[in-house]
C-alpha cells in the first residue's frame, strides 16, 4: 500500500452519498438548450452561429477568445433560435444527429495534433474550475512535470460523480490518464481516492495492472474534508508543499479529475466534443436521485422534475456541494460544463444558518484551516478593508473550503467576507493595470511623435543640401558643400537616437516582460537616419569642400 501523509486541519461533515449510488443513467433529451458563453475559466467564447442556423450535436457554435478560453458545441441537433452576448439558444428537432471529429490514436499522433484536438473539442476541467484542458496539458513545455495526480478524492458531501465514473469507466479513465501524462511529460500516475469508495478502489486495482505504458499507483487516503483540494491532496500523496500563491506545477505535479480524463480520451479516441457531462442529482426533495449523463445547456427545472422533484418540499437548491457550492435563488439555471451536482434539499435537511454572533476568539477556525491561515484575523481585516494586513495574512491562499465557517460557534460567514475582499482587491488590481497600460500607450505615442519629428527634420535638412548642390551644378561650378546644413541634420539625428534609447530603457525598467516592438523600431529608424546623415557629411568632407562660415 502506498504511503500517505497528513495535511493540517480539515473537518468531518456528514457524507450523505448513499442516495446517489445507483447505476449511471442518461437524462431525457431536452427540447431546448441554453448554452452560456462563459462556462469555463478565462474569456467568454465568441458566437460563430446566427439565428436560423441548423446544427447537429457537436457542431461548433462558439470559438475560444484568446489563450484562456474554450470552444463551445451544440449539445442537441436542431435550429439556433437566439444569440446574444451571453448565451446561445437551440431548439431541438428530437433526432439527435451527431457531427463527430475524426478519431485519433493518441499513442502515435503528434503532441501538437492532440493538443489541437483538445482545444477543438472544448474540453475543460470538470471538477469545478473549468480550466481549458489543452492549456493545462501543455504545462510541461514550461515546467518539468514528473507526476500526474488523478484527483478522485471527491471529499464534498453528497457528490458521487467521480466515484461512479471510476466504477463504470475505470479503464477509460486510466487510459485518459496515460494520454494526458504523455502530453505533459509525467513519469508516473498516482490516483488519490478516499477510503469511503470501496467499489471504485476495487475497480481501480483490477484495471491498474493493465494500464500502459506508465505505472499507476492507487493511494487510499482517510476520508476528511477538504482532502480533494489540490494542495491538500499533493501533500497527502507526495508530501510536497505547493508554495504560497503557487501552482502544483511548481512542485512537478499536474492534477486532473476522472471526468476530465474521460472527456479528454473520448475527444481523441471517439472524436466526441464535450457536449454532456455526469451530474449528481440528490437531496431529500428528489424522489429518484442518482447520477445522470446530462447534455450541456439542459434546463435545471426539467432535469430535476425528471428526477421527481417535490417543489413543495424544496427549501434550498445548491449547484455543487454544500460546503463550496453555490445556492441558487430559483430553478431557472442551466447545466454547464462545471455543473457536477444539484442538491434539492428540504428545510430539515439543510436548515438556515443561525444569526451571526460576535467572535469569541476560540481559535477553532485556525485549527481546521487546511491552508494554515489565521481565519479570525482575515475576517477582521477583510471587514476593515485593511489591504496591507490582508496581504500579510495571505488572503489569496484561502481555498474557500468553508471549513472555518463550518466550525465557527458564532456562525460568522467567514468565507463570504474573504470572497468580498478578494473581489474588491482584484478590481483594484484591474484598475491599476488599466491605468498603467494607458500610461505606456501615452509614452509610446510621445516617442513615436518625437521620432517622426526627428525624421522630418532630417529629411528637411537633406532636401536643403540637395537643393544647394543642384543650384551649384546649374551654375557650372564645383558644388560648394552646405556643411552647416549637414551638421544640423547630423545633430538632429543624434538627438532622435538618444531620445529613442531613453524611451526604450524607461519602458523596459517599468515592465521588463512587456514587449516594446514599437520603441525598438523607433530606435532602429533613428539609428538608420543618423548613419545616413553621417555618411552625407563624410562625403562632403572628402570632396574637399570649404568649411561653412559662422
């Protein structure tokens, strides 16, 4: 058995996973889907279809915008009926006609071709973050990755998506792990799974012997929330500490969850874009809970009604788990690529939180924080908007797991305070970046105007010199040199070079990583003008022409 290690803190909320342990089923095909353009990390996708277009399942309907973005595909066949800034609506034809990509063999295809396929298929992380898979898979180009960690801990109560995925698609998940490991350059694959999933553990151990070419290790860890956090899982499996505000890649690790690996394999092996995902439907207000394959864009109301939702008993609907999930105000939402669970809870099941009381400084929040933070201090400084102290106490290392809020005897919504502070600070950083960008643009414009003025002066002096030469030729005498004009042109060109060098040095000092192509072009042009002016002056001197008089 693989050795495991301990991380700081953690809590033990009721698991409540038994009601969603049945076999995986397919939800009914929706009559209409509404697909959000921002259901992934990064910039929203840009629509590529128009109202009236006919589409099939898998037809690209929006392309990624920029590096961190993701392609979006039609999840049902039918007709596009609405396109706006945020969503695309498709009315189904009930036929479910597919448009698949050409299958590829990941063992023989080039890495570039496989990465393009992940990008074309719109595969993103299905564990909740929604980060584009093709970007994450190529992290090995910039940092050395030695271990691919399959994050199967699934520590949140209620959710059983990863558990059922491993039980029923074990070989495919491990093959997807081999595929992603080959792209990122990992040398080993480690599956981290909590000990409350015996069926999945048994299936993994049976399939791991046949998984090739890398060896697969199954590490069973104790059930504790939030063992599925990337930092906590890497500590538990490998005893490595991800640095503050760092990434798993900083310690040679890439993490993927089972659903993402399955989707990545299907995009390559079967040519299937990401148009559906497995969703846990649970909660005591549902009569028929379980895990269902659901098309992206399916209305949540229709999906829950299919599962036997008792609307009279429904007290709270949560997208995700009860610890880190998002409470929804109504049933009007749509399933997205990051929707892994819908909890339809009764009032008795998840009662409202008691009123907040003053902090009693008990220290319970510090004891359970898995990130080794001081939640009590962060709470005070977040409400006081003391940005210096928030930075000192590492606000952005908070993973928002809600363990602190869970144990707080005063029922203080600690994580809500942290989220508000993070949002405010991110907005300030954005405004600062905008102002700095505007400053750089102004400086570049000033440098461009100075360059153009120097070039204009140089051209004027050169023109005057040519006119003087032409006048001398027309008089039939040897051309007197206008050395004064040539020296003026040389001086102006030197000034232009010095100014361009100064602007380039200032820009490099302010932002070393910012490309300065415009300033470098300005400097090169000024240097060429100087060389030309000096060449003209040298020619005049070699001709033995008289010196200018003052």
